[in-house]
C-alpha cells in the first residue's frame, strides 16, 4: 500500500512562534497560508505541518499521490482503496470517505493502537 508523503501535523498555540522555531532547525515554508491558520514546512524531504486552531492534537499525516519532495505521482494507492483495506482488517475509522465520492480528493482518519491520530489526506 503506497500512502505517499508522510508528515507530522502539529497543533500549535502560536503559528509565528512555531514557524520561527522550526526555521532555526532549517525548515522553510513551502506551502499553506498563515492567514488560514496553517503552514507547511520542509527540511529536505522532511515535511512538517503547523496548524493553529484546527486540531486538538498532533496527527500523523499521509498524502497519497504526493511524494516527500512535494511532487505529484500518478502511481499511488487511492484513499478509497486504503479505506476498504482498513475496514476489512477491522480498523475503526473516525472519519470515512463519502461513499458517493468515487474519485479525486478525499480523506479518512483513524487511530493507531496507542490512540495516535492518523490522517490519510488525498489531494488529487
């Protein structure tokens, strides 16, 4: 199963302060919009999302169809296929893809056995 790019989405109290801190570690803003409450940072192929007021906790995030170099790829496991596999394995989903949504952007979420939230967010 190809889940695409991996990043950690951090729920931050102060977006500017967090951006400045991660800049000290070599991260640069490569996406997002501070006015919308989020920024995407990169340091090489390491991705980090900073989200203010959007999430209650940090989230492990996968983006099918996107590489960690932030390039779109044509070969990936569609989020609907991921959902079918997780459901077949008995994984409880906290958010599901709308069954009427047969292709394109969609997302699902679940938690690992320790309660860590996982978001699988497909843009394409």
